[in-house]
């Protein structure tokens, strides 16, 4: 008998947002308010790209 586990994720976008926010907090993006928005949006775009399977390993 094989056991199956189900991964419950709302969406790729929500995973990308959570990942981006976690990275931004760890890298202290908020320290520089003049670049925070651009850095966060660029990071979110990169995370979206990765969660859609386009990032090369």
C-alpha cells in the first residue's frame, strides 16, 4: 500500500510572494527605503520566474 501526501498551496504567486518576503527580510532590504520597492519587486519577479519552473538549476 503506497501512502500519498497532498501538498496544499494556494498558488504559485502566493509561494513566490512568501519566498520574496522571507528573502527580503533576511537580506534586510528595508534598511534602505530609497531602493526597497525596486529590490522587492525585482526579487518577487525572480521568485515568480522560479515558481513557474523557468529557473535553470
